[in-house]
C-alpha cells in the first residue's frame, strides 16, 4: 500500500519538466540573468577595484543582487505552480527583502554546518528541513527566524521523502553538468519548480497535522 502521507515526488518532477516546456523563454532568461549579473559584478570588482573598502562594497552589492534574484526566482516558481503568469520583472521583486534572505541563509548555513560536524546525518536532516525557507520568505513575508521555523514545521514527518527528492534532483543536475553544463539551464529551474510544487503540498498537510482531532477521537502520532 502506498503511504497516504507520502509526498507526490514523481508528480513534482513531471510538473517541473512540463512547466519548463511551457514557459521556456521566461525561465531561461531569468535563470541566465540571475547567474550572469552577480558573476559580472564579482569579476568587475576584482579587476577594477583594488582597495579593500572598494572590494568590500562590490561584494556587498553582489550579495544584495544575488539575494534579490534568489527571492525573485522563488516568486516566479511559486506563481507558475499556482497557475499564474509571472513576468520578467518579478525577478527584481525581492530587492526590498534581500536582507531577510541573507540573514536566513547565514542562520541556516551555520545550523547545517554544525549538524554536519555532528556525524553528518544531523546536518543532512537540517538541510532538508530548511529547504523551503526561501519559499516561505516570499509566500508569507516573514522574518528570517520565522521562515526557518516555518520550514521546519511544514517538513515534519517528511524527511525521508525529501531525502529521496534531494537524491533525484542531484542526479538531474549531474546530468545537466554532463551536457557541457548547458543542461543546467534546464535542470536547475526544473529543480526549483519541483520544490515549489512540494512546498504547496506541504503547507495544507502541516495545517491538517496541527488541527485538533474531532471530539471523541485520538490524534495519530507523528513519525
């Protein structure tokens, strides 16, 4: 019997592939811009500026730009998941909240590294449970700490499903690298779309799991 609490992983991957085909120009354009612009800023900063203060300023600008594009891509993926039509300008919608993504990334990164030091397995679990922090920041407009807590809550009970999805997506992106790296233009956004699909699956399940049981019934334990 299939696990009724299992996540629709194959459906998520199929959604990613189908959406890539349907919105190919927009997806490729946004991914290329999000990858190239920070690279140009970093490259230019290293070659044009030589003083410590100038280099620091360029790195700060690069950090803000990268965070803005990350949140923009999360928003685009969620809009596509919700059946909406995103526009290229959505890539810049995260500029006012770039600091929240930077803060959440630092906190989550420290937690993951500490977990990896503790026999590796805790770090992997933390990484999987905090996989959706970016989507929470865009979807619920919370602060970094609340987004981390929210991602942790909605993934409760789904760690093994998320581990399997992680393995699948890593495999897909390895194939993208094997295709002279060009395949990453497809596999990277495909992975993001699959995660957006799973995020939308997790939210109502989390609400249902925390709802009080009907009178006269006992709540099932979460495993």
